C-alpha cells in the first residue's frame, strides 16, 4: 500500500462527505457511511455504504461524483435498499 493511495482516498472521502453532507447528519441514521479499507496492500478502497429507499438513485449520483473526481468504482448490491459503492484511485 502506498501512502499516496491512502492520502488520495482520504481526500476523496472528504470530498464525498462535503458533497453528500445532507445524507450524513450526525445525530440521525446516516443514509451514506464512508469507510476506507486499507487492508489490501495493493488496492486500498473507499467504501460508500448507501442505505435507504433512495439507495439506487443515490448510488448513481455517488458513482458519477466519484468518476468526476478520478476514481474507479463498482457496486455491490446487498438488497434494493443496501448498496455499497467501492472506489479506488490510481
């Protein structure tokens, strides 16, 4: 794992947090949660967990935002209301 990759993911997570702040209210259930998984030495990953009735349309918006910010992403569907968008940066 390179420090640059993790730093880039931390920066990306901050940008996602700012862009989708209305879905991340501190004292309520969070529709969007952010996690950086640096367990893989080659490909640290930003995990954007989206939960709720709007999960699919919100995942579209998140993926579009990630692409505009230079990240590669893919989705994991756990249910119609539980989606994870996995993002990596070069």
